[in-house]
C-alpha cells in the first residue's frame, strides 16, 4: 500500500490504496478553494463526501453534494471539485482505469496558474 501524499494550493491528497486498474485517494480541500477544471484520458473517478459540502462540476452540470453523497465522473469528462463552505471538505476519490498517474491530468482552467 502506498503512503504517497502531496500538498497543493487547494489542499492535499493522500493515496490510501492502489492496485491493478484502481487507486483510492483522500482529498482535503480548503474552505473556498477549488481544483483545476480537468479531464483524464485513462480513468474515471467516483467522489464521495466524507466531511463538508462539495460543489462538483461535470461537463456543463454543477451539483452540490454533502456527507454520504457521491458523483461519477466518466473518462474524458471535464470536471472540477470546489469547497464553497467554511469547513474543510474531505472526499474519498476512487479512480478506475488503465492508468491512474498524476500525468493523466489535462488542465483546462486553473486558479493557480498551472494550465
């Protein structure tokens, strides 16, 4: 099991488990922060809220979900995760696909100049 973690401008992620065709991460998003509008060539994602409220953009649909709720992101869909609340947002992200590396991120928009 991997113990890889990374700090990002929006918060952090930590790999909980990884295997053939999947990876599970814990994402922590700071209040008011959001991730890049991005897509992936090789993986789908499933986000479940553990703590806080998430604003999920998937293609042209924006949906707010809370603790215990989840969304599915298809391979190739443009998506973004944001924390509109005043508390920390914690998400469990399950990635499914032939490749789950960080270099499969295609950034379309980014608040932190990483496009």
